[in-house]
């Protein structure tokens, strides 16, 4: 028989009870401390955090950088406007709200349509702009009735204004509303968050090309709001960083003067400093007023511009595609000289027509009586077609393609604008790829005087001329002079080393330039009669479209 020791068991039980009680007391102590910490000590902090909708991250848009000309004249302005915005989650009946607001802020069908589209892609907790650029009357009417509209606010914002309108439209471009494709592109680049407070983005011209520099960095405010959406207090403030100012190489007064000369015409003029490629003036006529694009141009007005037969939306300097015609003759001559196809002493007889060897195909010269004996200098001075037919025939299309591409034909110039076409320097491979046909010798002859398949932009023609002036140094044109202001301004620096065509010490560079001088200044030059009398000596090369026999 086993006897229990009740005294020992009682002591063991008491010890267990005491330990358990101690654990319970400690746990309750921890709970009471945490309860005190949550409910009393940090009551205000956790009350604020208890409902995340009461904490708002308000993005603050940066001030967009200003664009200046080379003399410090501002070419754009930032102006303050006001918009009306709606926070969707606070609205129980959106249709009724829009109906009530329509007479107060003069909502148009387009305003409502754009707003509904924005609602679909936006967050219901973030304000969605209903209408921009409110008038003083509209602001006053809403202020009187604001207490009726929970979740509707008036906000200030900055917009771009172009005081010189059409004069600089093709250079400056414009900013306009951020659309779906813009958002996708920004999201892909990881930049969408930096545009949370913006409604505009650079769409054309310098505004687009230097968007990252001009835009700046978005700031934000972390605020506490009450159940009516009113800000109670500011928790954190991170100010935005303003965009960089841009100084262009343009001379505004020169730009305006050239435009006054071209009023009512369809034309393109580019003035460039051949020493460094800086663009002093870029004029494309006719032009358009960029200001309506900022606030959102109507479909009707945009349609008129788009279908205008004079193509005002096209920058003819960088997007106009034309046969370069006789402007290429100096480069054809230079290429033939550098390739050893001809020498300065080589002569051909400049008859009224030239016949392709082995055929009965005749090519006419612009001068019906012919030019007589021609060397390369006289051929350039008189723009003799027959001389360059022969040169093209002797060079062949492959050598022409190799040499003329070095002068910049058939590819973009590198100008700091996105709106530029490559043009076309035809080649054997291009014709086979595009037309599925072989290259014929007759095609080469047309190319010899800048005709046939060859098309180029005015800015390409200027780039080629700059290379000729600089003994074969190929310099990319540019609009940027510097970024920033004062001592912190960073001057333009070309990217990469400039291409050099052949030997810069070759005497042929000077020979061809002298022939171009004779074209404008010698009595037999085709440009002589147009520039006599003249205040300064000129080097020029005129181009006329010719029709082949």
C-alpha cells in the first residue's frame, strides 16, 4: 500500500499556483502598459493613423524651368491659374454633382467627358481635375456655394504661356495635357510618381527634348485631414525642386526679323554659326500658335491645323523633305576629288545634253546652249549639269553613297529636337529592299545633280555646308547654349568626337569653296546677277528642280 505525502503535494501545488499567478500578473502588466501606451500616451498619434484615408500625401508640383534666348530674353512664361477638382470617394452621386456644378463653373460637354475619362484611370482617393483655367467669375460663384459641395476644391497651378506665339512654335514646341500614352511611357521609365502633381508635359520642340531638365522634382506634403477632407495639420513637408532654366543659342531679334521677311510664304530658313554649330535662327513658315495646345486644343481647331494644305504643324527646317538638287554639286565635286576620280585639271565638254554611254538616254543641261569646256571650278560656278552627270557616272552609286553619307545625308543631324526626318540618300541596297528592283546606271546619273530618289531636309544641307567650310569637320547643329543661371550654368558640350572627312589639310577644300565664291561673285556665276550690287562677298549654291529628258 502506498501512502501520499499530502504536505509535500500541497507545497508543490502552492508553488505552481504562485508561479502561474506571477505569469498572469506579468502578462496583465504588459497588457495594461501597452493599453496605456496606445490609449493615453500615444493616443493622438494612433488616432491619426487608425484610418489611413485621414492621412494624405499631397504631391506638390515643381516650378518648370524658363527658356531664354542667347541674350537672356525669356521666351516662355509660367502663369498661375486655378482649377476645380473632385475627390471621388467623397461623392455619393457623381451625376448629380456634375449637374449642379455645370451652371456654377460653366462646364462644357468636353470638360465632363475628359473628367469621366480621368476618373477611370485615377485613384478614388485622389482629387481629379474637372476643369482648368477658371475665370474670376467662376471662382467667385463656387466660393459662395462651396459649403454645398463636400469633396470639391479649388486649387492653384502653374501653366505655360508662349508670348511670342507662332514665331517660335517650331523651336520651343509646347506643353500639353498628360495623356494615357504619356502615362504609360512615364511608368515604363519609372517617372510616373514624379508627375503626380502635374497635368502637363513637354510634347514638341525644346519643351519635349529637354523635358527631364525643365520639369524638376515633385515634392509632397503629408497632412492630416478630417472627415470632410479639410487639412487639420501638416505632418511632413518635402519641398519640390524647380526645373533647370534653359538658354538657347537662338537670337530672338534675328528670328523675328527673318519671320517678317517671310510673312505669307512657305519657306524654311536656318542660320547657323559654322564654328560650333550653334543655331542662331530657325524659321519655318507658315507656323501656328502653340498656346491653345497648353489648355487642350479643341478637336475642331486641331483638325483645321492638321488638314491645312500649307502644313503649319511641320517644321520645314527639320521635317521638310526636298530633292537637294544643285546644292549637292560642291559635295559631289569634293567627293570625286578626294576619291581621285577627277583632279582640278580634269576637263569635260559641257554640251547641251549628256548621253549615258551604251544607251540612247539623253540628259539635258539647264543651259540650252551648253557651257563649253569645263573644269571643276567652272562647273561649280556655272552649276553645269552635264559635268556632274559625268562625275556621277564615273563615281558610281556605291562610292557616292559612302562619301555623301559622311557629309550627313540620309541620317539625322543630331539637332536637339525630336521632330527631325532622316531624309533619303539612295543606295543599291535601299532600292532592292524597298522597291525589290536592281539599281540602274540611270538612277546614278539623277543622283549626281541631287535628283531622283534623293531627298533631304534643309538642316542636312546646312550641316553638309558647315562640314565643307570646316575642311571636312562634321559638326552637329545644336540649340542648347547652357543650362542653369549665373555661375552654376553648365555650357553645352558636344557628345562624342566630331567626324572628320578625309584630310583637313587637303587643298581641295579651299578649291571647292573658292568655286562657290565664284558662283556668287564671278560674272559667269549663276548667282552673280542676283547678288550684284551686294554689301559683302557671298558664297552660295542655288538649287533648281530640273526635269530629265
